[in-house]
């Protein structure tokens, strides 16, 4: 997958400025694709040059003119082609996992500190995803929204992000417990 597909997907729900796109990435898209704001602005320029999005300028009273972007028919065709292609499985690349792999040979207190920090980050993301899901869902229950609500794509990707962060939190907490128990067991022997 290229950044272009993530940007096109983010623009499907309507016109967004570059600033709004960066916020959309921070909240929703970032759970499956990370990009810096400067990368997003550069990608918007490329997508417009390639005819996959179109921009229009909107004058504002007290602020500079802003540009709003939307997906063109060619951009939608690009997404259709991307969607039809085989999706490769993803792989984990995480420095913390490498550090835990070496747990038998390194300072476990340092690992526990990093695991504690990662668990706190996961809890914050869980809270953020919960708020976002409630906002998208509105007054509907989750079951009602999953049957009839829109937009379903962003909702489903947020559910995946939520599950990922819940798994991260649970793994970090369990790993901390195991390392602490092993410390106490080895200290007594």
C-alpha cells in the first residue's frame, strides 16, 4: 500500500483541507497508516497533479484562503483497483519486542519502565478510539450502527485500532507481571 491510497481513502467522506486531512490521519487513519503532515501535503500535491483528486480554493474572512480537496472519478477508480488487488499480510516491527526478546540478559527494570509507558500509551489510544467510535455512531447502539450506519469503513478501522491497542495493553500488563514475578522468584533463590 502506498500513502496515496490512505489519503484517497481519507478523502472519501467529503472535501478536506490539508489541515483537516492531517487531523483525520491523527485520529483515524493513523491506526493503520502513519504519515507526517509534510508527507501528507506532498502527497496531496502529487495526487492533484495525477488527477486523482481536485482542489478548490475557499476564501475565508479572517484567515488565509484554504484549499479543499476531493477524490475524482480517476481517484475512485485507483481505489477500486487497489481494493481488488491481493492484500499482503502485515508484519510486526517493534523495538520493544526485540528488547523483551532479550529479557533474560538485560535489566528488566528498564524493560518494565518501557512496558509501563507503552501500556499507558495504549490506554490513551483506547480512550481516544472509544470517543471516536461514539462520535461516529451517534445515538445508535453498536449493533444498529454495524447493520445500518455510515460511514462504516472508518468505523470498522477504528474497531481494529481499538482491538490492537487493547491487545497491546493486555500484553504489556501481562509481560510486566511475568517479569516482576520472575524478579521476586530469582531474588529468593
